[in-house]
């Protein structure tokens, strides 16, 4: 069993991942809505898509790291 400090650190990381996923989703949906209402060109909306993708990839990588640390 891991020491309590390591468990607290992993729990903080997991909460951060959850916040990033939720925040990315809200901002991405908001950008899609605003972009559609304001008639933004697709190249600007694509930037929000890529930013959201980067956020999700970061969350996936950190989640994998947390999983690996808990297995060891």
C-alpha cells in the first residue's frame, strides 16, 4: 500500500484531470455555439476544436500516469 502522501498527490491529480475535462467540454461547447451564432469562419472554430483536443489528450496522458502509479 502506498503512503498517504502519495495517495493525496494522486487524488489531487485526479481532481485536476476531472476539472480539465469538465472545463474543456464546457468551453468547447460554448465556443461551438457562439461561433455558430456569430458566423465565425470554420478556420476559427477549428482552433477551438484543436484546443479541446489538446485538453483531452493531456487529461488522457495524466490519467494513464495516475493508473500506472497506482498499479505499482
